């Protein structure tokens, strides 16, 4: 019985060695934070800066307006090397439809100019506060 267990263990070890032989695990691409970059990502939609774009694109949710909800929704996303927005996620929200509205706008947003590190575009993690104010 003990010999059978040893043989099984040896076979498992041999198969795991064979299956990983010659295989290299891909090195994940680092995602940079803004302070690590030589040039920050920028948004420019037909001459509009990000603030102006958000003022025009965001619609104050009816439920939030009715309940007089104000505050900041913090959204985190990655600007990919090609400028596309990836993985927009609300990291701190205020509810009442505001979180969903911010996600809607960021999921449809046009490409940015990517962040630059050592003269090449790199993925960059950004966290932005988006303010909902009834005034």
C-alpha cells in the first residue's frame, strides 16, 4: 500500500514537471499610477476637456434629484496604452442612480491620450471624484 502511494506521488511529480517544462509564465504588464509617469493621460474630446465633457454627458438621476442627494462618486479605471478606458469601477458611491450614471458615461467614453513612461505608452490606473451638485 505504501509503495503504491509512493508510485502515485512520483507519477504526479513527473507529470507536473513534464507539463511545465519549456513553458514560461507571461510576465504581467505593470499598471502605473499617475505619479510614476513622465506624461499623464489626457482626455480631449473634440477640443473639450474632461470637466466640460462630464458636465455635458452626465445626467443627474431623477431619484437623486428628488431625494436632494449630492456628493462625490469615485470611479477607478485604467487608461490602456491605446487610450481605451478599461474596467471602470465605482470604488465609493452615493447611490440613488449616481453610481450607475458615472459608469454609463465612462463605459461609452472616447479614447484618451495614454500615459507615457520612458517614451512609450503604458497602462495607467486613475481614480477620479465625480461631483453631483444640485446647484
